[in-house]
C-alpha cells in the first residue's frame, strides 16, 4: 500500500466512533514513519516525533509491535494528509478523554495525549 493511502485510511478509521487502540497505534506508527523523511528539511518534525513517542509510550507501554508494509518512498505531497492524521488523532484522544465509560485515570491519560498530539501538530511547519 502506498503511504498516502495508508494515512488516508488511518484518518478514516480514527473518525469512526468508539475506541480502538490498534487504530491509534497504527496512526502513531505512520506518523513516526514520516519523521525521518520530513525532519531533513523541517526540524519541527523532531519535536513532533518526541511528543508522539511520549504518547505512544504512555498510552501503550506493553504494546506489541505494529508492522506496516508501505510501498515506495514517502512523497513530499503527503504532508497535508499527514497533518490531517495528526489532528484527527488529537480529536480522537479528546473524545476518549470525555467518554464516560472509560476509567478516570485512562481519561486523564487520553486528555494529556490529546494535548501532546496537538502540540505535535503545532510543531509541523
């Protein structure tokens, strides 16, 4: 699958109601995959990656690896789709932080994750 297609599909999954840690983790891994590609010209990506790594390690400390099979290089034209994915991930964490069926501690973790992901989005030029 092409990178942009994977990002668009991941964005669509994040828009669906409910919580799905796998969809969230795939989004984070897709975003981290873009980091080395875009950080060479945009140092803000280093800050974005730091926030995303922190979110990943806080929310999913016992995670199994997510294996992504992406065909070809990440094109420069992927930037808008990547930015949208970051924003959608933040929105998803904000919704999770407001979900009444989620444990209080986990809701606080989601709220912190939403803040961190929004900060990550702000670091992307």
